[in-house]
């Protein structure tokens, strides 16, 4: 497929979404890029900066346009599910920033919309396309872990002064950055969860979602035999610097990424021999930048962000530009459409990853009771 007969994409929501506009513009399989935002000033400013002339102030107008094949939603959390269902219903492929939805009913509705439409859905989970996660995958492929024995994830982020839908959000409703790396590396899903809310949250933050927890911590039983995972999420009243952390504990090696500004630690031990002490070592291998997996036209976007020292976005400042993930997400979404195959994070996978958090919050609201995570297949 050449550029001229490529995919016609629209990016919806130009805060974080702005970052993706030049990546689509430069992708060799993308014919054109449109932009959509309710805010006319944002629309004009992003359109001017990247010379994008096809602009929509209304999502409904975008849905009605027959010269758009695919949308990438980067709107606020409460809109993701409804907009995805509408886009798929209009025959458009749909990428959506996380989370896919905040209720099990909406997860099921997006899964059904993808199936009925025959179009592609992809949840754009940055945490499984970082350099660090690529490195973990290569360790897995090389057999370095041996049997995976346990997994742990955490996402710490202080959301004071973020847009209103964040205020008092159930922490586990936005847990995919901590959950997804664990379920992806073990190639499994969560089957049940016990979760506890922790800490106290000031009353005005409890009003919008009717829930009292600034922090939630969960233990998941996984479908993969004998495996459990632990996930913690903090949103308010916790003085921890931003971090989307994941840890893979294998029988022969453990890979721990705990500090945002430091490389992960790789612990290894000599093979288990009953009756013998195991020799161990620890190192900090620098995760490779996997721009080699990308078309040359977009390879530089693993390094260079739209947001930079002059123009900042809090999520980027705190999260190291999401560690090179953005062009990989765009490439996977676009290539899945071109190749006529499901995306790597199609609706069922996205629903499994998102449901784990939704069920965890349900458990926390029931004082830690066991909650089963449904299937979506
Ligand atoms: N690592 C990640 O994956 C990551 C990082 C940051 C943000 N996010 C997600 O990205 C989303 C956006 O984050 P943000 O910080 O840019 O938020 P934001 O609220 O600052 O920006 C959202 C933009 O979408 C526009 N918008 C809202 N509803 C719209 C509609 N119906 N039609 C068209 N435009 C609409 C708004 O005008 C605004 O410009 C959030 O939902 C968040 O979950 C993901």
C-alpha cells in the first residue's frame, strides 16, 4: 500500500492526542490525517502547527464523514466507550487511549461493536510498548526467566489539578498501565481479585464517584496455572513520584523496573539444584530503543516528542515521554488495518486488561471480597 491509497485517520482530542498527529502524518501507510476537538482554539493551533486542514469541532460530524477510515480517540475518560462504539458502528476502525471503559457493561458493548462491525479496535496501551517492556519481552523470548513465578505492578501518580473527571476517580479504573505489562508478559488474564482501598481522601474528592479511596491494592489470581499478581494504584494523597512500575519474578531471572529515571534491574541466579545454594548477580542493562521495528519515516518518534522543553504536557514530563512507545502504537494500529488482522490489543484483550481493574475496585468497595473477572471471548 502506498501513501496515496493509505488509511485516512482522524485524531480526536488534542491534549495528549496532539503527540500522535505528526506520527500519523509521517506513517507510510497513512494517506491523510484529520483532527477533531471541541475546543476551537486547540483545533486551530494544532491544525496550524502541523498543516492539517481537515478539522472537526464535532465528533458527530467526523462520524458522518465518509473520507475517514479510522479514528484515534484521545478524549477524556468518560467518553472512550461511547465514542468507540459510535465509531465502530459507523464502520470506522477505532484506536482508543486507555482506559477502554469504566464499567463491565461498556467493555462488553465495545467488544460486541468490534465483532459486529468487522473493523479493528485497539487500546493504545503505552506500557506494553516501552523500551523496558520490549526488553522484558526479549528476555522472555530468550528463555531467561525460566518459569514465571510471580508478577507485580504499580502506577503512582498524583492527580491534583487534573481535569475534573480525574478527581476522586476509583484508582483501579485506571490501572491498565500497571496491569497490562503483567498479563501481557505472562500471556494470561486475571480470573479473580481481592482488593483493598487504603488511606483517606478529603471529602470533596469523594463526591463525584461516591468512593473514598485515594489508593487501592489488589492481588489477582491469574488463569495461567499457579500464578498470582499484585497491583497497586495511587491517585491522591500519596507522596510518591510518578512511576508505572512492573516486575517479573522468574525462576532463573527477575526483572524489576521500580524507578522512573533509572534502568530496570536484572537479577539472575544459577539453576536450582536441590541442596545447593544458588549464586546470584544483579545488573542494570540499558534497554535498547526499538526504532529498528518501525518504518524509517516514523522511527525518530521513539526519541523526539511533540511535547518538549518549550511545550510541556504533565504526563510526558513525568513519564519520560512514555519511553518511546507512541510510534509503535501507531504502527501496530495502522498495520493491523492494512494487513486485515486483529490489532495486538484488540477489544477482547483490552477488555481483559481493563476489567481486572474494574473488578478490583468492586472488591475494594466490598471490603476485599473475592470478585470474579468475567471473560469476553
Ligand atoms: N500513557 C497514556 O496512555 C496516557 C497518558 C495521558 C493521557 N492518557 C489518556 O488520554 C486522554 C486525554 O488526556 P489529556 O491529558 O489530553 O486530557 P484533556 O482533558 O487535557 O484533553 C482532552 C481533549 O479532548 C477534547 N475533547 C473532549 N471531548 C471531546 C469530544 N467529544 N470530541 C472532540 N474532542 C473532545 C477536549 O477539548 C481536550 O482538548 C485521557 O482520557 C487519558 O486517559 C493516556
